[in-house]
C-alpha cells in the first residue's frame, strides 16, 4: 500500500478535477452540437411540411414524389430528436404532417395497386412498387422478432389491421414466412379491399388464404379471439389516444397467449409515423417482449407483445397448438422466461445483428 503525502494528494486531486472539467467541456460541446443538429433538422422538416401542405394534390407526381423523397431522406438518419418533447406549435405541425403522409401513402398504394391489377398475374410484378424492398426487410424483421420472442408452433391464423389497397406486408408474410397461415386483412375502406382482392386473383392457393374484411377493428370482438397473431399497421390510430383505444380493444378481445405486433417510429422518423409508447401496450393488457428500432432502410420500429395467459388456463393452453378461440400458440412461460420478458420491458432497443436494420 502506497501512502501519499499531502502535496501528492493535492496534485492527485487537482489532476482529477482537470480530467472532470475536460469531460464536462466535451459533453457540453457534444450536447450543443446535438441541439444545433436537432434544430437544423426540425427547421428543414418544417419547411418540407409547409411545402407539402401547399400541394394542390397528394397523388403521385414528380413534385409530390420529390418532396416526400426529401422528407424521408431527412428523417431516416439516426437522430437525437425526441418528437414527444417538441414545442406545442411543432407538435401541431408534426400531427398535420403525419396525416399528410398517411393520405399520400394511401394514394400511392392505390395508384400502384391499379397499375399491378393490369397484369395477368399482379404478384409477379410487385417490384414495380418503389418501396417494395422496404416491405421485404420489414416483414423479415417482424417475423424474426416474432419467432425469437414468441417461439413455438407457427401461427395458423393471422390478422392484419390496416392492410390498405396494396397489402404488401400480408402478401410477403404469407408467401415467404408463414406459408401455411390464413390471413384476415382488415381495412375500413371498401375500395381499398376491392383493390387488394384483385392482386391475388391469379393465385388460387394464396387467394384461399387471404380474406379482406371491410370493418373498423373497434367493431370486431369475437373474431379477435381466433387469431394467433395480430399485426397493427403504423397508421391505425394516428393520435396517441386513438392508438391507445385500439390497443385496449385488442387486449380485451384477443385470446390469452396471442401475440401482437405493433409498428411504431423512433427519432426523426416520428415525423413520418406515430410513436407508440410501450407503456400504452402494457396498459392495454399486454406483456411487452421486445422493442426494436432499426437504423437502416427499414423505417418503422417494431414492438412485440403478448397477451398474458392466466395461471388457471396454462395447462389447457399447453394442450392446443393454435388459438381458434381457445388460446394461443404458447403455454405459460417458465419463471426464467418471465424474468427475461421483464428485462426486455425495460429495454428501448433490442440488438440483433442477424435481423435487417
């Protein structure tokens, strides 16, 4: 043991104070740089939002496409922006922008759905849609997260809420990841479902597994108990309170043990899509198993949740493979699994290099 004299102690203390000051200065500079970058980004997005709001139409056109390309390009890079802490006037701008994005997305999908319907087999030409690769990666990510956090027998019945006129997520999941599952696609727009049906007309096997239901999911009750997995599209419930009501409704009517996959957004991507607080999923009656924020081409964050299985039902659920109004794909997890799930509830990101980012 080395005993320092008073002078050495003084020098050591001075050295530590100098190091702490250097760290403080570095942190302050980084914080200032982040704040400046955030302000510049928000200013740019505000300008784009104003330009988009002035467009006479949001239907696909060179001007519309260019503005939304600039918007997406600005929002995709990793950012420290927390959209939930924006000033009230910026929150108003953001809410308006998300609705403009939703309207433009619906028009874009309707346009390409009509274009694809002109082919003898529309499914052979899905790559014409400019963001098809994004859907491939997103579906791969969602299926990978689901398989990891809700393992067991693959789901037999799947619901996709908010499928739209170009239901690429359901089509990709059904063709590439869940080839034996039946899909019920819900949309409140009858025209959107009519367009979607045309896309599978040439594939009898896929069409037999694809149903399109025109209904607000808030009016669906008993049927929800029959699904092993429910996917909730990002634009279903654009305001936080709307999303909370949808999740609470699902939590009330889905089968114990059934999985819920919710699309969200993180960072500046929250200017494009609503941000879903995992706590809202828990308040809706679910255990949150994973929250994944991609940083690459995939824009949406993904939340994997599961409706708990009551202890009295655990043995009964263990004896069935799928929900079919009796339960879901898993029996009640063991204590180790429950501890792992609780740990995941505290995580904001799940690092999985093998999944697309």
